[in-house]
C-alpha cells in the first residue's frame, strides 16, 4: 500500500489542543514537514511561546523549550549561542511577539541571530479569551475593545514584517497567509525556504502567517477565512519584504 | 596558582567563572557591576566563549534560560534594579530546574536608589523575589578572594542540584581591589565532561530512531496533580540542599564570648575589625558569618546561644532583613539587637564597636 499522507516525523503522536478551524495546526504542520524534508530534525530545537500554542513544546518531535510570555527570541539566542551546531526556531503569537515581547524580537532581529521566527498573526489574544492584540484592526471589537479598537486612543495595529524590515540585519522576511489550500502550498514553500536559510546559518529569518481565530472572532471557519481576506489583507499585505539570497546575497 | 593578582571583585569573579568553565555570559550594563560585563566582553572571545550584551536584564536572563536548557555553564550579572528585572526569568529557571549562576552586585535602593554598596536585596534573594514556590541557593562573599572562589562553587552547586545559584555581593566587593589567588583553568577534557553531564535532560543534538530523544525545558504543568508533584519534588530538593549545603564562618567564637554577632558580606567584614579591637581590650565577641544566606545557618546560631551570652547583635547594610532569620534562630531566648546603615552608607568599625559595647 502506498502511503500518501502521514504525520511528519517532526510531530509527535499527540492530539493538538487547537479549536476546529484554527490555523495553528496548519502552521505546525508546515514547519514540521519542512524540517523533515530538510533533514534537520536531529539538529533542531524549538521555542514555544505563551499563547494558544503554548503546548507546542509537546507537539514537535525534537528538543523544545517553553519560554515566558514574549521572551522566546531571547531563549533562542541563548540556545543557538550555546549549541551553534544545532538549529533553532521560535513560534509566537501576536501578543507574545508584538506586545510583551517587542524588545526581544527587535533585538534578536537586529543582532541577526541565526534563528527562524514563525509569527502567527490572528489579530487577537486567543488563549486568554479574545482580548485586543497589538495587531487588532481599527474598529475591531474584542473583549477589551468592546466598542471597537479606537486608533485615536490606542494607536494602529503593529505590522511586524514592515517594522523588522527597517533593520539591516534580518536575512529573510515574508508574510504569508493560510486561508486556502493554494495559499497554504505557497506558505509551505516560504517556510521551507526560511528553514533552508537557517540550515545554512545565513541569519535571521522571519515568516508571518496571516491566521484566523474563529473561536474568538465569533465566526465559523469559512466566515473567518473570508473576514481575514477582507479585513486583514489590506492592513497586512502578503508579500516578501526581504530576501538577501537574491541579488547575489548581501 | 600561587601568584596572587591584584584585582577588583567584579573582574576577579568574572575571571574565576571563566576558569570554572563558564563559556556563555549574557548581561546588561549597570553600576556598580559594569567592570564585570566589560571584563567578560574582553575575555570571552579569547576562550571561544559567548558574550552578548543583551537589550535588557529581562532578555539577558532569558538568554541564560535558553543556554542553561542546553546544559552549559552560563552566567549573568547585574546590580539591584537589574536583578528585579531578572526575577521573572529566575522563577522560570527554578521551575524548569536549570543550572545557572546569577551575580548581584548590590547597590542602594529602593527604586533607582544610588550606586553605593548596600544589602537591601537580602529579602529578594533569600525569600523569593520572583513568583511561585522556589528557592535560590544564595552565597554571600565578604572578600574579593571569596567572591572569586564562589564562582566555582556556584557552578558546582547549580549543576549538582539543577538550581539557579545567586552570588549576593555588593558595590564595595565589586569595586575594591584585593590580591586574588585563582584556581587553574578547566582542561579541555574537563570542559567536555562538564558539557555532557546533563545529557539525560538537556537540549542537545539528536540521534536517529530508536534513540531519538524529545527533551522539554519547561515550567508549565497545567494539570494541578502533576504540578503538585513537581512542586513537592522541588521542596524535597530544597530540603536536601538545607541538609547538605549550609556554610558559615565562625570568627573569634569561643566559650568566653560575651556577645554573639551575626553579619554577612561587607557588614561582617567591617565588624571583624571591631571584634579584633575589642578582643585586645579584653572583651570577647564571637561572630557567625553566614556564607550561604540560603540555606541559612539557623542551627549554627542557635547552638551558640549559651548561658554566658546575653545578647545577639546583628549588623546589616539595610533596615533589618537578615535579622528576622537571626530572630528565628534565637527563638526568643535572648534579645536580638540590630544596627543597620542604609542609603549606601557603611557603618565604621567604631560604630560597630560602640553598638557591641552597649550590649555587653
Ligand atoms: C507575563 C504574562 N502576562 C500575561 C499572561 C497571560 N497570557 C497568556 S496568553 C496571552 C496572550 C496570547 O496571545 P497571542 O500571543 O496573540 O497568542 P494566541 O493565543 O492568539 O495564539 C496572555 C496575555 C502570561 N501568561 N504571562
Ligand atoms: S482560541 Fe483561536 S487561536 Fe486559540 S486555538 Fe482556538 S481558534 Fe486557535
């Protein structure tokens, strides 16, 4: 019998803790498949964040560390410096990376740490029950912006790729989306490319996933997908921001 | 070995840490510990080690967390305000049971305080500081030599118990120069041994099936029954540390003592001169100087409360923090007197002498 689909070796045989229709599981799978295909599993370490993906340290099938909220890039710095022969990634939500962990991500990127960061932007705090995130869209209602995010009062959503693109050191920065099979196939290529660069120790790579949180958006997965397309794409354009492998490297 | 080098405490402890096999150091500058980070920035590249000036003390301690998870000897240092920022990370490191060394070159507080020596972080170091049920092993030096020697013992204790260890120093010991005798560098073989000692739990390169390992560096246990077990296990470990690792110095202790003094670190150093002078004047004063301020030498103090001793006098560079532990040890048997200086001001040997004489 020919096996046409199976769990990547880089994922353990454990049930995900994510809601139906959540895109966290898809991002995990893209990362795991890429690590398998690049033959990196035996030299991989990952850092899980605080957020819905806090249990990512159980899901991936190699050594994993669980960071304090926002501190994953600092942990990853320590890990990569301690074991330069290995490869390190962090997996972080928008509250984790763009609010409490803003200093850590900017400085890890600015040092050009040889790590890969995977950033799940679902415009909300999933784990704590749908509070406003630094990426919550103007006018968007959440449990702590019940009248809609008022950008005059609390500012505009933070665009992480654009912000990090202002730094010189990062090697690769791209925003992808996970809203249809076609986009997922495209995202996989980007994830794999960033991990390929990681394998070659080229520098800091950053991939942002435009994701959904059907549960806290109060929408079913199909409507959530449409909502993201309509509302997130204009603010968070899906595109490459930096690729130093082009133009003959740096 | 043999040849003493005149060095500042901050530099001596950094050199000793490198000799003890520390090859990873992450920190953020702050007075009065900046010579330490500067020394590391000079010396780490020379031993193929890692030096990173982090963006904050929070980032530095979390870099330590990551490197400690890889089972390597790793250290950070700071002074009081920076140590407060490290408390989050220290709690995680204790929860995840990782070996790491943290140096606090204390200055005056609270808040920004000043940059003079103080002992105001005793509570923070010995009673928690970060959240949750955990203990730091805390070593308190009183000379530059001892400060340097503690680097090696701190790493050994951290490795032995998989627990963070703090060296609770202060601006005086950090800044003053004294002759120091260093232990030799670890050999390549010793370093390799050290690197492998934690392979059964730390993050390190993997092999293929069936030996593929999945190690989790983690302090999260969402199931209360599992967390309960984990915290009970930590408690048992702390009991073990209290049983094995209490260290203190007895200074001029004898059955002739009229008064017992308790002081640690720089305060103890000053009191020693007072005790010597009093001895020459025919007054016998003994001192217990806790070297581990956690675990605390309660019994050593309690055992010295003989019928001849009428009072215990405690000296600290704070409003009175360790004195609470002394009172626990004395358990109300005799009065416990206290002299403290704050704001980064030191008491003089004369002031110490006067205080002791008042209580003879
Ligand atoms: C220091 C600290 N502050 C707050 C929290 C509570 N907390 C847990 S997850 C979270 C938000 C996570 O949101 P995000 O990063 O967007 O991830 P998501 O859950 O949406 O995947 C917060 C505030 C915490 N665990 N630690
Ligand atoms: S709350 Fe949202 S982000 Fe979290 S698992 Fe559910 S759908 Fe996913």
